[in-house]
């Protein structure tokens, strides 16, 4: 361990007087107006003008016909996944999920909320390895997955850290196999992708799509999420499921399993106040990413990559990977880690510890789903085919695993849009000192 505050490499550096966050809510004042309005008019429930307004505004912004506002992105992903399951395999009995007995191809390097709904619906997630150009689902690995499991009809794709994945290739593969896409745009609201010559917003690239207004997202409602679709029938179905699946009888009558997933008009008021600032937040996040790229250019690290021809990220989180040759000794167990300083080198463990010592929040890269204890027995497919069972007592090395490599060498940097350029320069200095 290093005593960063007294180490000569960090001489003259002081901890930040107030904590620098990874990504915290940024309020502007309009949020208060719409929350107050809801309370003043007594629309303090899961109906009201704020809900109607944010559904209209977000659908128009993303460029899809319908939006259904829900309690959170996870709820949106659950209903998006259930809807896909029901379309593909029919309505399930009340005690069964719609994906029972079926496999689903899923992004591997994402937050678990992307893919847990597959388990909620009794399906089996098959994790698809990551590509190194955008840190998203590898189309080549997806092709391999269809060789191994040609019967699969559903793909769950996330855009990590606000960077769009290779959606032209993924959509072409899905179309060739007659598969539906659930698009998880929770982290990428406002990011765009060039598809067949047209710029399309993430959240409008799949069949059933989801976004999140969680407190750490590019805009927030404190919580909240949305299901997005071009189909009126699908929007109506999700709205019905989200409000306990009530039928049109005078009493509580139910023909389907229901959920209490509708957003509150108060939370929707916060979202309503944030929508006008989405572009401003994206511009601030982009400036942060670009300052890191410039400020870290002389170090043996790389920023999280994106496709400059076919995409414009929302730059939600800035991340880096340490080049392999510059990795100092660093090991992780199930819940702890150990790193050792080596002059001229560093590691995610050391950099995150240094940032924490100076009162700045970073975070490890999202640990890939195929490495998570809960999903360790699920299939995992890489560009080489089956990614499981490749280790061997007699041969060194166990095959390609892009996600595991990014997780080992990568970290998320303080990316709060309220961080000043001066504060960010100090973060960049701390990272330089780690390598001294
Ligand atoms: C990729 C991804 N999917 C889904 C979610 C879930 O969204 P929520 O927290 O709104 O349920 C999150 C973040 O929270 C996320 O980062």
C-alpha cells in the first residue's frame, strides 16, 4: 500500500475539500417548479400532467412513437423482456416466466439490471463477449453464439457508459436469425448511431427499448425509467402490466399477472425539469472525456473508445484502461483486491485508491456478467466459440476473454458534470503521480 497523502510523488497535492463524484444528480431549479405544481394541484399519484408531458417529450426526442414512464429502468427492462418473451413463446401461466426453457443472448459487460429480467422470466442468459472498439457486445461472438444455439430468438443489448455498440452488425445478425432485440439504453440517453445513413438515437434501435432516470444517469428523476416503442399495442400492454393489469370492469378484475411499476407524478416532475438540460449535460460530459484524453495522453493508458464515424456517445462516464506492459502487480479475489506499486507502472486498484485518498470517486469497470458468481454456470460465448471449459491442466492460457481483460485493466474516472476544469486537472495530476 502507499500512503498517498505523504508520498513524495504526490507532494503538494491536497485532498478535494468536497467530494468529487463519479456521476451525481445536477439540478437546475425547473425540477422544483414541476414537483410543486403536482403537489399544488394534488396530482400526487401515478397519473398527472408531468407523466403525460415527459412521455411526449422523450418519445419526440428519441424518435419513437410511444413512451411509457415507469418506476425505474429495471422495470422497463423487465416489461420489455417479458413482452418479447410473450411475443415469441406465448402467454405464460401465472406461476411461470415467458422465457421458461429458452435461452437469450445478452451483453456481458453491463450492469446486472440489463439481464436479470431474463431470469425474472425464467429464461437462461447466454453471455456474449465484448469487442474492444466500443466495449459492447461483439458481433463476431454473437455470430458464434448462433452457431452454438441456432434456436435463440431474443438478444438483450446494452450501450455501456453511454457509448453505442455496433448496432448495424448486431441488427443484421438479429434479422438474419429472426431474433428480437431488447435495447438497454439506460446509460446512453442522447447517444446517436448512424444506421443505414440515418442518425438514430439509442433507445430507438431495438424492438423493445428501455432508458433510466436513476440518480447517476445523464438526466435523472431521482429514480424512474421508460419503455420505448413504435408499437401502440406494445405501449398499451406495458402500461396495463405496469398498473397491476386491471381490466375494464368496475371491480378489480385480472386476466394477466400485474406489476406496480408506474412512475409517480412527483418523480416525473423532476424528470420534466431535467429534460431541457439533456444536451447541456452531454456537452459537459464530452468536455470531461476530451480533457481526460488530452491530459492523460502521455501516460501508458487508453480512454474508453467509440466509433467516431458511426456514433456520437453521450459520454456518460469517462474510463481508462492501463496498457498491459504498464500494469503493476494487481490481483482481485471475490470481494477484495491487492495491488503493489511499481515505479513507471500502476493499476486500477492503485489509481482508485489514490483517487479515494484525495476525496474523488472512481469505480472499477462493471464486472462482466459471465464472471459473476450468480451467473457462473451460464453459457458464455467469445469470438472463439464456447468460452466456458477452456482451461486445461496441461496447456497454458484459456482463450480470449475481452470483457475480463477490460475489467482487469480498466476503471471509471470521476465524471461528474459539475467537476470544474481545475478540479479535473488535479485528478489528472493524481493519476500521473500513480505512475511515478
Ligand atoms: C446498463 C443499465 N441497465 C439498467 C439499469 C437500471 O436502471 P434503474 O436503476 O433505473 O433501474 C442501469 C442503471 O441503473 C444500467 O446502468
